């Protein structure tokens, strides 16, 4: 099992708490996660490679899984 970390912020720089974060790796979705009080979601997944990050259903960025990225909503 691998983990990827996504930091979600609003465009004004404040953290986005309680946002639904999904990760698609090579077309397969990992388990859904939600941002914590610091705007961070840790996503557990099995796949490795190119990933697409979705926040509340909207594609907002990419990452190489396992990995870490920051996205703005």
C-alpha cells in the first residue's frame, strides 16, 4: 500500500478544510479522502504512476504517485 498527500488551499492562500479529494492513477480511482484542519488529505492507493487530483469532483492538478502536491481551488 502506498500513500500520496494533497495540500488544498483557496486561491487567497487560506487552507481548504473538509474538502473531498480523489486521486485517479492510470484511470483507476483510489479511496476517497477529505482534507483535515490544515487542508491536507492523505490518500491510500495501490497504483503507481501518473495521477490526476480531483477536489469536490473537479480536476485541479496532477501528481506522480506516490507523491505530494499542492492544489488551489
